[in-house]
């Protein structure tokens, strides 16, 4: 399939503009392109690779007491302290 000349010209203009942007401008362009891609995915109905998962009842039947919570907190905080956080 052949891309139209106007599309080719537009892509050339975009590439020329990108070549003349400072690094912080390129970051802004990437953010904008991500937004545009997201916007068109929603309009075209393209589905996301992510699917919601129902978590209701995940812990049903599991008894967690205060001692276990304290133990997990100690483990978590000790891991962060070892990283210098």
C-alpha cells in the first residue's frame, strides 16, 4: 500500500522539526504522541492489552491477625532501610 504524497511530506516536515528540537522539546513531543495515540485508540475502539481483574473476595476465608501485619511491616521497612531509603 502506497502512502500518499501529502503524508510523506508531513512525515518529512515532522522529522525535520524533530532534528531541530532540544532534548527537553523531544520529551514533550513523546508525551504528546503518547496522548494522540491514546486518543485515537479510544476513538477507533482499539482495545488495551490490559484487562480489569475482579479482586473482590480475594482474601475471603483468610484470617490475618495484628501480629502477622506487624511482622510484614517489619520485613518491608527493613528492606527499605537496607537500600538507604
